[in-house]
C-alpha cells in the first residue's frame, strides 16, 4: 500500500509489459523529468518497447499539483457568492 499525500509528485500505473523491463526508480525518474504526464507515459511505453518487452505495454502517468489545491491566499479562494454585498 502507498499513501498519496501532499508529498506525492507522480503516480505511474503500468502493465507488466512496462514493469518487466523498467525498474520503479527509472520510471519515477522519467516521469518526474517531463512536465506533461502524457509525454512521460509515452516515453515510458517507448522505453519498454525499446528494451524488448514481450508483453502488452500500457502506461498512465498522473502528475499531482498540490499548490492548486491549497491556495496561497485563502481569503481570495472563497466562492463568489460569499463576496457579494
């Protein structure tokens, strides 16, 4: 089990075709190196293919952006209706 919290940067969900030939640390490093999750997923599937994976290759990368969930100024983050006179 892995807890997803404010320290989690990326989540890589992949099939055996990826994990059979790509180590966890390599996958995370590659995913962190890309700004776009879609690009990271594509590069991970290409890496698995280039390393000779003999299984189905499927990969999804999720990038967490915790700053957007916790605004720097909570006073300005309230709903518009609460700011009406």
